[in-house]
């Protein structure tokens, strides 16, 4: 039996199927937690910084981060695979490239820290106890991972995952990994700003709009009504 996925949502009958799911299921698509503030954060700098997160379908990850105050740009794409391999959505969807759907976040550390981005990510975007899946999507391309771009981010990422493991917020062990950054490849234009451009899409309504609403409700001081470019 074929598993539901966002690729399925693009097929002709998928909107009807997913719309039925949206009616039959609670408004909150996934469990929301109040992740703790990081004990160790990356040291702030005076320049814009970049962070890369993988947390299942990149539509929702990008959609949430684009509404964070201090985030200047959020781009959907792919990370985690071999450095010299060129990929696109069709190839990554096969699950055998080593790449994961990911989002590159450009942010002003004077306004929002790397640790705060991680806190938002694990509060409302990704469940760190799910191995190679998030929401309805399955496969290594939907794994959750942190891709530090420098030593400060790596120290903060490893410390925060350890902190989450001791927090007692989840019954199951933390499986999110800190992975080596081998580069980032942008997804095509169709997948950029998908939540903003397609707010009534059945997949967005069922899985990603609730994440954005949870972020707005849980962290109102960090929420921006106007998404980044």
C-alpha cells in the first residue's frame, strides 16, 4: 500500500484525499512542545549568519522560519548528501541520494540566535524522536538533522540535542543527528515560499499551517506577520 506523501498531494486525486483527512483529523497536525531555552548558544556576531535545518517536508520548515523575526531569508532545498552530486526534488524523493529536504536560513544574530532557531524548530516544526520521517512522509529524505556551518553552531547543536534528551519532554530517545555540512542545493521555484503562495493547498492545511499557528501562539514576540523574502 502506497504511503501518503507530499508528492502524492500533487496528483490529481490527492487534494480530495487530503481534504478528507483534514476534516477527519484534529486541527493540530503534530504534537507541540515547549522546548527549553538553550543552555549553550552560538556566540553572536555582527554579520548575518546562515543555518541549515532538515525536518521533514521543507514546505513547513521554510514556512515557519520565514516568519521568525530576524530571519532575512529562508530557502527550501537539499542537504546531507555527497558534495559533488547534483540533485533535484525528483531524485531526492527516491530516498537513495543521501540528501534530505532542508531549509537554509539567513538570520541576523543580533535579533535571533542560533539557539532560538533550534528551540523554535523542535517546539513546533520537527519531532526529534521520529527516525527518517515527519508527519505523513517517510524515508531518509525526510529525516531531521542539524547541519552546523561553523564550530560555534556545532557546539550549540550538540549541546542542545543532549539538553533535549534530558528534558523529559519526549518518552522516546532523540534521534535527530548533527550532520556534516557538505553544501546546499536550492529546490526549484515551485517549492519556494510554498506555504505563503498556496495557503489552501490540502497538504499545507493539514500539516504545515498548524505548525505556523503553533509558532505564532507559542512565541508571539518572535513571530513576524510579514514573511521574509
